[in-house]
């Protein structure tokens, strides 16, 4: 690692001030950032830990009925606390990594990093969730901007994620067995106004909505509907784990499984 200053603020106000320093980087659970630092792929001058800020942790139900999760809440806590109110999200959180990762990694850190194979982005995009920061609110459709890229500005901290709870929902993931990241994952959410589907792990541009499937399932919410659809392999990830065509097929398979589970 390179040398850096480590700061552990006790409040959001202190964190915002620390993040205003030149070349400051927020640290959530560190499940991605710490390995990145060890490989010298990042070299922040100031590392601002968010783990000591109580107001960024925990879950609650908002006045509008949304399921609200603090940005520094761990995956393990989400898996436990969402089980009764949002089972699909609880199942997703409970399937991230291993116990060590789930007890350190945070929802805010995952979303800010926006790994193309991460699970949380699919749930956020499929539900049309709102990402709340220390300065503004960002709609899910405006938040994800491509591979490891989001709408977050320098110094901006994710304080909360607000999920509108769907009538039905499920997440299906075909995981890479070593990392347990998604080779392809599909989150399906059905609302009175229609169906939203988000795919992770497949596209070179990161998480995306499969709009053709959304339209078909909004008309007929049945797994059989997916059989009549196709998705192009162009732009899909190709690596040692699978070709673009393989991932395109997984998009259909995982979406069909998610619909059946929902």
C-alpha cells in the first residue's frame, strides 16, 4: 500500500468535512477498496472510514412505506432485518460472498463501487429505489453510469437507500463459485404499474434493465413469457468464465427462474 492518512469520523457532518480534503476516499466495509489498495490500483491521500457513524447504520420503514437501509449497514444485517418485509432483498444479501464478507461489506460501499457483477445494483435498479446522499437524492435510473461508474460526485456519501416494496419480487443468481459474484443475476420486481427487471454480471456496461422482458411480463407475469424473448450477445462480458453468448443465454435463464420464484 501507499502511505495515507486514516480518519474515522463519529458523525456524518465530520465525515463530510473529511471528504472535502484533497484526494479523500470513503471506506465502507473495505471488501473491495482494501484489496485495491494492496494491489496499488488506488492511492488516496486520506481514507475516511464510515464504520463508526451510527446514523448511517440500520433499517427502518419510511413514512411512504419504503424499506430504508442506512448506507453503512452490512449485508448480514440486511439479510436479517429484511427477511419479513422484503424477502427477495434479504435473500440477495444473504447470498453475497461468505460470512466474513457479509459481516463487513456494506450496501453503500457496494453501490458506490458499482462492480459489474455485484448483486445490490440489480435490486436497486429493478425496484426503482432512491439513493440518498449527504447532499441530494438520486433515482436508481440516474445513478448507474457504466462500469465502476456512478452519478456520485467527489466527496458525496451514500447515507441511505430507499426501496419501494414490490407486490412480488425475486432474485436469481448464477454465481462464480470462487468469488460468489454473479456471472449473471436477475432481479424481478412486480408493481401495480408494471414489472421492472435488472440484470447484473452480464453486460460490459454494468447493471441494466431488460425492457423487452419488462413489457412482456407486465402483460403476462409468467415464466413461459421469457421463452419467446431473445437478447443480443453484443456488449455482453466475455472471459474465462463464459462467452458473451453464454451470458446472453444466462440472462434468459436467470430471469425465468426469478419470475418463477416471485
